[in-house]
C-alpha cells in the first residue's frame, strides 16, 4: 500500500514555523575533501545546531502542531540522545511536559543535557528498541503524545529544512550525502531537494553494523535487524519506519554503508582538517566520501548531522581513527635478554622518528627461547609511509618484527 510522502510544500511550511527557533547552520568548504573528490565539497554543519544536532527541527515541528488538549497531556519520546535533547528543548520552548526514555547505555553527556533542558529522563533497556517499546507503553498508559524519532510526517518535514537550506546555500549542488539511521533526515532532505532540484543525486549512508535499509528495501517492508553493532549510536536503529522506507525507496538514489574504521577516520579528519567536533553518527557522510571519493559527483554537500560526542568515546575513536589512518603502529619484537637490549630498541625507534606511546617487556611466554625476551611497543608515526620506514629501520637492525 502506498504511503503519502512529505512534499516540498510541507518542508517550506515547516521552515516558516522554525524560522525563529533553529539556526541556519553554515556550509564549510573542505579543500582536503575537494582534492579527493575532484571538485567542491561542502560540509553542512548541523553539529552547530541548537542541542548539537538536526533533531530540534523535527521535534519542534511535531510538538508545535499538537492541539492544546494534546499539549496538556504531555509528550513522550525515546532516544539514544539527540532526539531526546531535541524533544526536551522543543517541549520547554512550547511549555509542554516531556518524558524521555533512553537506553541505560546512553552517553552520560546526552542524558545530562536532556535533563538540563527540563525533560524527565527514564533510563530503560539495553537498546534503543527496548527504550522505544517502554516509551510507547508509557504513552498508552498516561495518554501522553508519543513523538516518534523519525516516522511521522511533521518530523520528516522539520528535518527536511536541512535540505531546503542546502539547495539555497549551494544552488549548484550535484550530490547530497546524508547519514541515515531510521531515515527521518534523509527522507525530509530528499523531499526538499527533489521539489526544487530533481536532478540532484541523493545518497543515504548507514553504519555497516546497523544498516537496516538495504534489507528492508529488498523486502519491500521494514525488516528489523537482529542486532546493531556500531559506535555510531545516533544511527543505530533496528528498522526504518513505513513512512521513511517509502521516502528512501522513492526519493533516494542510493544507500551505502561505512565501516567502523571509516567512521573513526572521518571523525579524526573532521577534528584535524575541518576543526569540527562531531559524533560518530554525524560523520557518516564524510566517512563515505573518504572511503569512495570517486563515487560522488561534485559539487557535493555532506551533511554533518550531530556533534554530541561523549569525551570518553571521543578519545577511543580518535585512537581508533589514528590506527586506521596508519598513525599508530603496534609491534612485537624478540630481542636478546641482556642489559641494554630494550634501550637499543627504543633508540632505533627514536632514530626513525617514531614516538613511543606504550612499552611492555615479556620474559615468561612459552613462545620465547631461553635468553630471549619479547618487547611489545605502540608508536605514533606520521602516516603509512613513515610507518613503513620505521619497520624497515627495525628490520635493518636485525630485529624480528611482528605487526599486531
């Protein structure tokens, strides 16, 4: 059965509603990405939006259109963090009581921010799917209005104002690349862009470990994943909705996936080259460009959808990204068990210009011969070429080296 799609006019109406509420986020030109792609690349920085992501657009649109009776009953939502903050702020601005269900694993900064905007937070379930079920049950029990994170026309229309801004800010855009979890952002963006520029190519990007759209598109209906395994909690959604699936099927040209290494590398790239603090879900579009730069016809606009990253996760992802980019090198070497051997290894690494981060000294392994020790060392390099020279220098010094 066909589902009525959100139109360009619906997005225009949402834009008028949001005019004094949301920020018109900037486009940042990326010379580094442009060199890779072979033409202009712009980053649509929704990480600089109020609440740190695009979610306020859809949440405010949905809640603002409730009747007075519905507002009096309060609203309920479920979210890993960004939708939670969007609903919390929108409800506060509109004078509506909000209760938000979040997984117990939700990042602490997102939980604190949601409470800071005035919402009541209930930590429930190990996954977003379980939190979502609890939110729906609470709404039924209390007669509150459930604000879906993506599968509602008002939410999609609000998110679509990102796409409206993109075509206004970059009239010559040829390709728009958008992170996708449940699909609200890419659905709304596609509705807005198709209305004025039907020739633009639209690409949705999902994390490999939480890619619900490919299977659902093939089946012609939402097909839940058995698990979602990704650091990108903002797009770790088990299944699209009926409405978002219809939009992606009819309006989006392609759905691609990116690996955890791609996401780590993209997050590091945004920090170092674009000077943007972005969460793993927010860099999915950038990750796709870095992974397959030749697949996107410029000018390209990549939507950077959010910046609400837990500092602890940020440190881990930066390390992961540096490893993926060849900036960390983890080695094991066997050396004679005599005074000065470890110093000799470290001196060789210093001569190669490698910065030693960690060292372990192992004498008792069954793998070792009598009179032999194993040194495990992690070094920072200046990239893959330098890492290769470090290995060459160690092997030239007659060390048996294993990259781990």
